[in-house]
C-alpha cells in the first residue's frame, strides 16, 4: 500500500488550451496606455517599532471600540500629529 505519490499528477490538456513553454505572462499584456496610480504616493512603508505594552493595549482597546485595526488607528493618530505639526514637550527631571 502506497502512502504517497512519487511523481506529480499529470493533467490532461484540453483541445482549446495551448501549452506555452518558455513564455512569460507579461508577454500577453499591453501596458502601453496604462496610467500611474494616483494612490502610489500613499503606499505604506513597513517599519519595526518598539512600543510599551500598555501603549499597544490602549490602542488595541480603542481600535476595538472604533471597529478599526489597531495599526491603522496608530497610523491615523501619527498622521494627525504630523499634519498638525504637533510638538512634544519633554522635561527631564
């Protein structure tokens, strides 16, 4: 009794299918009249940031109340700070 197949299954090619070896899918599309996406500037950049556990818990709780993903909520908050040029007041004791 065999527990697994040693070779991949063979698929039958129908009459209307064409087997194209050595071709790339990009060869079958014409992008000559394409327009650049206006949203390309708004693409997000993935970063790694260390945050206090209580800060993350606060945003997760708030995001749950607002029915938003917590990372999106943090992004909205930081964007608002950047757009309003919010300045942080730090006092060292």
